[in-house]
C-alpha cells in the first residue's frame, strides 16, 4: 500500500518540483482544475501591471511599436510552436478556440470542395467538446456538408472514404481519453480525408507533434494547461502546405498583407498571418505570455517529455489511491488506464451525487469539476493534473478528502446540491 | 484673436473639467489620439490587478460564478447600451469589431436572401475603414453578392433599389466626417435595404441613437473613445426585430441557449446572447469595464450631450487656432466644418511631410497620428479630441507645437522620416 511518506519521498526526488515556485497557488487549495483554468503564474501580476501602467498608461499608442504589441500574436505563436511540434511562423495566438476552428474548418471544406467535391461528410465524435460540434454544425449547414457524429472511435474508419474532414479533439474534455494523432491522421490521409485537431486539453499537457503527426489544421486553448489566464486568446496552426491556399472567411485587417497601407481591397498576408482577423486583446495576450513562460521553463528539465512522465505518474498514483482507499464507495474509473490513451486528467463516475461530491471537495479546498452526463455518458467527477504545480503529496490529500466526503456522506448536505450557472 | 488666457478661462469654466481626474495622463503629453487608443483610466491598474491576483489568482475557476465572469459580456453591454441609444439586453461586448461585423453582415445577408433575393449589392464607401471592406469582400464572394463602393455619399441613393445591405461607418476614421444615421437609415429602409453601422469612432464620442436612428445592426470598438485598453473587446448590437431570426455563423458554445448543458447539437440563445461565440478574454473585458465607467461618469453632468458640446467646442477651437496661427504653412482642413457632419476629430492635409510632421509633434509630446493617402485622398494628420480628458489649454499648446514644427521645419530631420510598422 502507498503511504503519505511514499508520496513525500517522490516529491523530494522530483526534478520538476522547483517549477511549482513559478505559480501562486492559493493557501489551503489543491487545484485539480488546470484543465479548465490554469493557476496564475507568479510573474503574471507584475507583468500585466507593467502592460497596464507602463505600456497602455505611459506609452499609449506608441506601445504598438515600442512594446511590440504589433506582432505579439506571432511572437507568442513562435514560442508555443515549440510545445506542439510546429515551426516558427506556423502558428498564431489569437481569438477564441471556437473562432479559430471556424477559420480552419472553413479552409478545410474549401480544399475539399476543390479537390474532392464528392466528399460531403464532416466526421466527429458525439462526445467531442460541444463548441467544436456547434461550429461544424453551422458550417455544414451553410456549405451543404453533413456532420456525422460517431459514438465510438472504431466507427470512424468505415466513414473515411466519404469524409471531407475528420475533426477530433486530441484529448477528450470529459473522459480524458487520448487519440493516437499520428495513426488517425495517417488513416484519414490514406482515405483522402483531411484531419483537423483540437488541442484544447493537449497543449502544455502532453507531447504533441503537429508536423510529425500528419495534422492538416489545429486549434487549441490558452487558458487551460498553458496557464494564460481567464479567456486567454487561443491558437491556430495550419500546415504550411495549406496555409496560403485560401482566404479564411474572417478576412479582417490584421490578416492583410499590409494592414497599415489601408487599401480598400483585401490581399491576404502570406502564411499563418492571414489567420489573424481584428485587433487582439493585448492585456489578455500578456497573461498568455506569462503562462507560456511557465511551460517553457520546463525545457531545461526535459520539456514536454519530462512533464508527460510526471503527469502519468500523478494520474497513475491518483487511480491507484482511489482504488486502494475509496473502494466500496461506488466510484468507477472512466479514463483509460493505458498510458497511450490517457491525457492529463482522471475522470470518475458515480451513479449518485457526482455534482454534490465535487462541491463538497471544493468546500474542503480540493478543486476539481463536474460534467453532467447524458444518454451516452454518466455524470463525471473530473480531476486535472498539471505536473508543473502539482505534487504527489497533493494527490494523496486529494484522495483522502474524496474518501472523507464519501465516508461521512457530507455531500448529501443541501448546500452541496445547489447548482450554479458554471462549474 | 484667441489667447492662451482665453483657453485657460474656458477650462476654468468647464463643468466637465473634473472628469479629467478619472485618467492617468502621462506627464508632458498632450494626447490627441484617443480615437485610436483611449487614455488609461486611473482606476484601471487597481481594478485589473484585482482581476489578476484575486479573481484569477485566488478564486481561480470559482470566479466564473463568484466574480461574475460568466455574464460580463452582457453586463458591460447593458451599460454601454445607455451610451448608444439601445436597451438592456440588446448589446454584448465581445470579440473584435471585424469578427462582430462578420456576424451581423452575415445575418443581414441571410435576411435579404430570404426576403428580397433579387437584391445582390452590398454598398459601402471606398473610404470606409478597410477591415469593414475586407470582411464584406469575403462574405460577398462567399454568398454571391457584389460589394459596390462609392466615392461620394451622394452616389448611394441611386444604388439603394438594388441594395441588400448598406454598410457604413458613422464617423469616418480618416476624415472625421459624420453621416446622418437617421436620415440614411430611413432612406435605406424606404428603398427596402438594411442598414449596418460601424460605431468605432462614435461610441463615447458623439450621441448615437440606435433604436431612434433606425439602424438594423451595429458594431463598434472598445479601445477608442470608450477607453477600454489596447485591443479591448468590441461590441455588437442587433435590433430586436432581427435578433432571433437567424443563427449567426460563429455558432460557438457561449451563444448556445444552455452552454453548460454540453449538448451535442446547437440551439441558439434567445436575443443578443447568440452573438457570443467562444470564451471571452476576461482581463481585457475588465479593462473595458474601467473605460465604460469613465464615459458613464459624465451622466450626472449631462452625459453624451454635454460631452458632444465640449467636443465641438474643442474641435472648433483647434480649427480656428490652426487657421489663425499656422496660416501660410500649407495645411488644409479635411474635416467638415459643419457640426452635424463632424465627429470628434480634426484632420489636416499637407502636400508634403504629413508623416514627418506627426512624428515631430510626437517628439514634442503632442500625440496625434498619420494616415497615408491614396488616389482618392491626401496624406492626413489626424487629431482626436476626447472631451473627457482634454481641455482648451491643451488645444492651444497643440497648435503652438504644430506652428513650431512647421516654422522651424524640424520635421525635415531624418529621425522623423523613418517609418514604423504602425501609426
């Protein structure tokens, strides 16, 4: 049996342990929700304050040049590229994930309309994050495609011969299950389909190799494992073979080849810059810069590979401790056990009380979250493990609190059964 | 002749003068570029710091409920509505102006396709802000419409019988010329066309009455006269008669009727909320909140009407002083003299040196900006007058510096003739 002392020993031996000091973690909180909103980097308050008081406050309009606001989406994109197997100039940080998905899915459908007009399916999973499905649903209606949702990944292969675009999220937001990006992209390409990947729960969490993995387009989120702050701008990547082929539909001035020439006709910028649209929220981009710094700080310690090793160790430990110490309390493991099929979160289900158990844990300072079930899926208790700031002792205490909430049945208190707008 | 003492006396008698204390204006700067990026509200550093350190840093994911992040786009929209003649629930602060224009222009084209399919023109001005034209160009290509640009507003009337959508910016970004929104919207409606207005240089600068003025759709900018900070989110307004008629194409989860139900099919929220798409940049929205506070602080002092009176007094004074004190230096007034045709900026042209003159003024602490000319328009020196933080003595000194730059010919120095990426 694992003990608290074992966990402490593992923290003491953890080469990534110093990275925790890059964050300000609230006292008495064990934060298992970095897959929803990453913890604030300790450098963020001063850096953002400087952007506010010095750049905006003192430089004012001059900051576009003097503080490099002008190419911030590209500069951050070049840094993020290192984390997801992309090259400089292939990626920009901008807009929301939803808006970026609209851009790339639109471009992918245009490629199909030109190269393979008989293909009319956009294929995705019913369990994909809803905004991805909503954006695809809207574009399919407008462009005359059919959005075909599968309940099991195994159903995808049979559809590929008719598929224009296979659109998947790499790590599932509810279950934490991870796809094999390279194998699926290769199968899509072999069948003549394009592969669009959403990296919302991957970037900064698991190694990603966009160029090596054969992706055509990718989008992802800045405020989860990249620790960019609430609603931080997202990112968009386009494989260089596609980047200049089409206008994307959000053809705003920041994607123009010469935005400050103020010409009346649109001429798209070369490469990924054409996937910019309007003026970007500089203060929020500055938060994202601080977040990227925290993930890049792991590079001298082994980078994403080292983070992945620790992430798997944390989630393995969580699963083992839940099974050792919470046995008999009706919890079921939803996340795959196989390392190759797991992201950086662990999800549990329970036939009763999932929402209230999460609330009771939050009251004890263990912050995870809840996702409601539906016809296909049970209610879920979701725990994200960010190896940058979580340790093995945190995992121990989390499971002890979970055991306490279940053993005492304190989750039945009315205060834990009152639903908020967001969780 | 006007004297410096006259200007000081007018400041002393100005009932809006105390509003200047709501801003942090850099020492030795006279800021005439609030039409590009508004000055930082004095409350912004502390308010944004609280959003960073307390909301993000301490509340973390709980801030969506506890600090009201969830409905921030609507809450700010309701406050901004008061400044542009809209009702609560009709407007949201979100995304960029370009992205919002894409949403409403797309909706307007859908209405036309259904109600008047023979109308195939989108009409705008060649001198409109380029991103508006680029977005329209892209949508017209995709939907089979023709973007017809006029060189003179007088050419619009003859096109209206074939026009699907008339898309204009209320106050021109280069010239400062202002349209009569009510008269033009009425003419468009009488001819069966829809009216889309861009309020980028109007919101917070001139009185706007969206409901009374007969607009169908409107968008606008948060970082100019609303002082929301660099790249602050923009806004979008839809007349209630159109709001629920269509999906807008950026059908992301924040525009869903129940975003946290996580259903796989899209069901648009009632009203303006469906014009939201993805998660919004909370830190930048917080900056916008501070900016809106500064404009709303004028309400007890007469609100937009009082700001407009002062704005016209400032721009009248600037024009008069330029003509009195810079005569013979080759400056031409580009902005209309008639109050009803003028926004809150004054633009001058000169056959030579416009860019360098602006740079020499900036070196003296008088910050305006430059916009390059083209076949239709000369190079322009652009000066924005934000009545919230500018006084009559500021106008005096600005003109004295302009006179000095021209009289000494210091603008010919090489350092003022080196072009930057932006300004």
